């Protein structure tokens, strides 16, 4: 994951659900500027939710499997995410097989849904093919609050 769009994993249940958060900052480079000011691009908001689902798979498999996005069935953006928002990301496994998983989820700010996504299909692949296992373990520890961030 090149863009790290999750700051902390708040809770998770193996291969069932995860809640994570992203605190946005005006200093981040991805903001798009529209009529009402800076907003997180739709694709980045969806990516943050997908990253939460990917971490659920990584944690649940002791860092052996990574979820790689294949398709997204349906996504609705309810309102913009703006600098300073704390985004809570909720993902839940709908179904899982040996080589694929389907996840549903949503993002919320201050208790209000800002994004809904259904039928996010992911391939489950060997995590070592994409990242160094030591780096993955270090990052997982940071996201779970077990080590310094950075």
C-alpha cells in the first residue's frame, strides 16, 4: 500500500469485521478543489475503506494473505470528506473462500455516513509477493497502537 489512508485500527474480529480511522489534514497532497473548497477525491475515500478491509485480511491471516481489489459492486458518496475530518471506516466480510473475499462497508464522519460500498470483491494472495513481511508486521503494530508511528 503506497498511500497509507488509515491511522489506527480501533477494533477487529478475525475474518469478520474491522473499524479503523483516518484523521485528515490539509497538508495531505490528494485534495481536489471544487466549488465548496478542498475535498477528498471519491477514489481516495473508497481506497481508505478498501485498505481497512485489506488490513482485516492481513491481521486475520497472521500477515500471510493480502486482499487485492478486483471489483466494487456499488458505491454511494453521501457528502464530501474535508480537511480536519476524522473518518471512521467499517468493513465486514460478507463471504470468504480460499482465494477470494467479498466485503461490505461504510465510512462515517461524526456519526454520519459519508460513503457506502457493497460487494467489494478481493482476491486473496500471498502477502510476501507484495511487501516485506517485517515491514508489514511493523506497520500492523503501529496501526494497532503497539509501536511508534512513523
